[in-house]
């Protein structure tokens, strides 16, 4: 348990942001009746089509933010993805709608809603890769399985919170006020934890392995610039620098592959026993294989 709490203290800005990512999906799914009446003129198909837009654009976000994470860093990529998700979530609660602003404003609100859903899809799709890679590269030895289990556990926590909050709002406000304006509240309350998440992520250190990778790239660039001096000694020095950089870069690429592998493992681990498996992964490799097959 000491390792688990140490990871939570270290990664809480990443975990909280991941909860907010899935929280928005849970809120939209729980408010389909209200969203249908306010934007889609009671069309259930239209409401769920708006939901599908987000998933269609997740692969685009994965590519864009994956490239960004490899060029400017995992930390900066997770900051930008969080900013986009937070803006898209809160802005949905501020849109003009049919029941509050009339027909003309409702059309504008619908267009803006689809745009925000698309932005949400790009940013949520771009959140997972850099986040899990950062976790893999910064996890203390022996607790990588627990870390990926925490990442998956956030999904369940997010859906419990979102559905519970919507149910509480319906209970307190009643169906009519929920249709009028109460549906906005679950989107708007994401602002405070979202700002806290951004603050926490801005104070995270960049992963040591990415810093090493960047240093290797810089060394290779400087080695290429000095690769054609006239003296034999300078040429040898340049080649030595390039060789050292290549060896260092190879080490970093191996570490990055480990991060990708961890990301894929987290994506496919869809069982509720993720946390238990994480502990087993760290304390007994043979046990985790048997546990997975049996479940």
C-alpha cells in the first residue's frame, strides 16, 4: 500500500485529469434526454451522433499529441490536452439552447456543440498516449503494474462520479428545471478540478528519459555540425560524439518502446480486477498470467 499511495502523490495531476476526461463522457451520456430536448429537437439519433463525433476524432488526437509528446515533451503534451478538454467540457455548459434562447440560437448552439465535441475527441485521444508514457518513464522500479492499474481505475471512478452527480442534480432540481438549466451544472462544475489539474501538471517535472532523449538529439545535432573539420583529431572527436549520442538515443528509444507497451497493456486491460493484477505484476509475474487466464 505504501507504493500505491506514493504513486498517487506523485501522479495525482495525471490521474485527476484522466478522471475528468471520462467524467465528461459520463455526463453527456447521462444527460441525453436534456441534451436532446435542448439541441437536437428530441432526436435521440442526433444526440448519440453528437456523442459519436468524439470517438471518431480520438485517433486523430492520438497521432497529433503523440508526435507533440515526442518533440516537446510528455509534460507539455498532457498540459495542452488538458486545456483543450477543460475548455470543451465547460463551454458545453454555456451554449445557447432551444429552451432558453429560441430557434435561431439553438441552431448556433448545435453547431458549437458539435465543434466542442470534436475538440473533446481530439484532446481526449491525445491524452492517453503521453500520459501513460510519462507514467511508464517515471514509475519507480517494481510498481509499473500498479501505475497502469491506477490509470484504468480512473475510468470507473469517473463514471461513478458523473452518474452520481447527474442523479443528485435530478433529485434536487427536478425534471423540469433539469431540462431548463440544470443540465448545464455537471459540465460547469468541472472547471474547478480542471484548473487544479492544470496547476498540478504545470509543476510536474519532465520525465528523465525524455530529457535524456532530448540531450542525445542535441548531441547528435552538434556532432553533425562538427563532422567535417579539416584535422583528423576533430573528425575523430565528432565521430566519438555521434557514437555516444547514438548509444544514448538507442537506450532512450528502448525506454520509449516500454512506454508504448505499457500504454497498449492499459488499453486492453478492461477487467475490474486491474488493480489486483497490477500488484501481482509487480510481485509475481507467473501469478498475473494465471490470474488473467482464469478471469
